[in-house]
């Protein structure tokens, strides 16, 4: 079962990072970040902690759903 990331774009923008900057931090392409944000693909499991650290949030924040 694949989990969809919460609003990654909003978390990224709140952190003041561009797609290119986030991509460089987690060592992926800018296109990968764009696909994550658009729900086309999800990051590999090993990238999740790196993304959370880069965005200064908890891993659980990446997956929270608003009711």
C-alpha cells in the first residue's frame, strides 16, 4: 500500500526552499520533487527522513491528513 505525502509543496515553501534546493539536499532531481508534489510518484522510503530534516518537520507531518 502506497502512502501519499501530505501537502509537500506547502511544507517546502514554508521552509523557504525551492524544488531545486530540496532536490539538492536529498540528492534527487528537481523533476523528482515536482513529481512528488504532484502525486505522480512518491519518494523512496530511505528519502523520507532526509526530506523531513530538510523541511524542518517530523516524518509524521509528511503524512498527516486534515479532516
